[in-house]
C-alpha cells in the first residue's frame, strides 16, 4: 500500500511540475505566451539555407513580418512546423500564403 501512495505522490508532483512550467511560460498580465526569440532566430537560420525561403526573407515586405508579426513569429517558433516546411512543399505554399495575407492586412 505504501508503494501505491508513493507512486500517486510522484504522479501528482509530476503533473504539478508540468502545470507550473506551462504557467511560467505565460505572461500573467496579458495572457499571451512568451515567444522564444533565440529559437525563432535559430529556426530562421536553418530555413535561410534554402533558396525559396531566402528569397522570401530578403523581400522587404515579408522581412517585416519575420521581424514584427506575432503570427509569423509564433509559426517559426515551432521546430515541428519548421521541419514540415523543410520537407513538404504543401506546407511551404501554406506558409507563403500566410505571409502574403499578413502583408495585405498590413498594407490596408
């Protein structure tokens, strides 16, 4: 019976740890998740090795999105999404469409 309570206690501690780590990654004042700038910059570095992305990155209209748009930066923060961008042409087209939509909204 002691072993069972010990395992229950460990599971509870584990769940509390996950909850606290998620909570600490959120700004308490505005409720938005904090963006990891280093991770975004590293993912952009990986993507810049590919001509199709480099072309987008050097385009002035899209460059502003990479620097200042939260939607684009949130997308680039995810390593999973970035690896999909590298491996799937369909994902690349979606990303380009998103960049164009962001640019249209900004230009209105």
